[in-house]
């Protein structure tokens, strides 16, 4: 249908239109193909450019022919049937039918459809990124609508999951993970309590997900110091445990597998399985290690072991952005 309508247009409108659209599409496809190193679209873009070049040549030849061969004068009727001249009357200039200006039509078509070409070229940059397949950085959930558990009211200046998410969802996070080209695909936050505490210990949590990595941060407002935490690890025969100082506070690095549940939409949820290996950095809430700790955990969907330097860089970036608990 569109091709039929285009064929109905006059030559001096149709051809400039096709030249503008073809050149813009061809150059744009070639640009994207070279940028992504995908040679199949590059061939399509080259076809657009070649066809456009042929149309440009056709228009140039038509303009030269129009210039070199002006319209012939109207033939005079034969002398045998020529009528005698009419009586003289005041000279009134006859209205001549104005021929359409080929150059005017061409420039008008180019001017009208130049905006179309600009929209095709600049559209991916001006429109929201979802329009061309690249999602925006996700936003953290706002303040929780439900009432906080009593453990949050009983603990002075307890942060919420939304505050943790805001501190974690920094634009520098992809670069710190070593994947600067990635964009966060998910963000979540919760205001829960620590297990086995009868809901008396606040434990807010936030998580940012990427295509290749996931970062989780939580705060546990209990009386467990980092030294006591390390002793519990020793009792559990955990390996790859390393004590250190982070931002002047006692801290400990440890490793463990996360748990994952595979859900079957045709039936019930599957069993809890062992997920990829995760690396966790626990940091005391204060330099005196008087109790409570932050935990920042990183794991990769590929199962690769997260690097300690990456975890330290993330912690040093995120921890100062988390509101401190009042003394």
C-alpha cells in the first residue's frame, strides 16, 4: 500500500523523498553495524546506499535533459483552415499556464523530509532507551507502605531497605564490578528481621541485579561483634576466611554458596538447590566493634569466584552512603 502511494507522487517529489529516506537509513544501518561489528546489517545498509546513489544519478540526468530540451512551442494550425483575424481589441495578456518548477519541487521535498531523516537518525538518542532495547537504570522502591516491624522502632536510627538500595544503586556500581557497559536489570529492598531471633533483630536488605552479577547488602542490628562472628565461622569449619580492616572498622571476608529455588510453572516450586559461589564482606557498624554488622555479598551468574578487590571497592563506595545508626 505504501509503495502504491509513493508511485502516485510526481517524479520531482517521489525521487528526492526516496533519496533522503534511503540515504539516512543506509548510513544509519551501516553506522550501527560497524559499531556492533555485525556484518549482516552492513550488507543491507550498503544496498540502501547503492540504490540511493542510482536514484541520485537518475535525478541528475532528468535535470540535465530538462535543461537541454525545453518544452517545444505549440504547433500552429494549418494555413488552409486559419481563420481571419478578429477585430482589434485592447491587448489583454493571456494567462500562461505556469509549469511546475522542478528545482522547487525537489527542494520542497528535501526540506519536508529532512525532518524525517533527522528523526530516524537522532531518534535512538532522543527517545527513552527502552525504545531501542537498552533499558534505563532501574529505580529503587520507595518508602515501604506497610508498617515497619517493632524491631525497627526499638533500635535507634535503623536504616530501611529503601535507604540501603539507594546507597547501593550507584552509577559507579557496574564499573566497580568490571562490567561498565551493563545496566542494572532489577532492584529490590525489604525490611525484614534476622532469622532465629523471634523478629526482635532488624535486618533490612537490598539487592541490585545485572546480567552477569548480583550485589546484595544487608545490615544486622544485633550484639554480635566481628570477632564473635569469626569464631562462629571457625566452629562451622568454614574456609577462605580472612580478617581485615575496612574504613577503620573490623571486617571479615568469607565464601559460601547461595541458595536458589527453581520454580516449575506447571506445578509446585522445585527443591532448594545450591547456587553459585558468593563472596561476602562483613563490616562492623562502628570502629569499636560493639555489635552489629553490614554484609555486602557479590556473586556471578557464571559461577566465577568474585574478586576480593572488587568487593572492597564496592564496600568503600557504598558504606559511606548508608545512614549511620545513632550511638
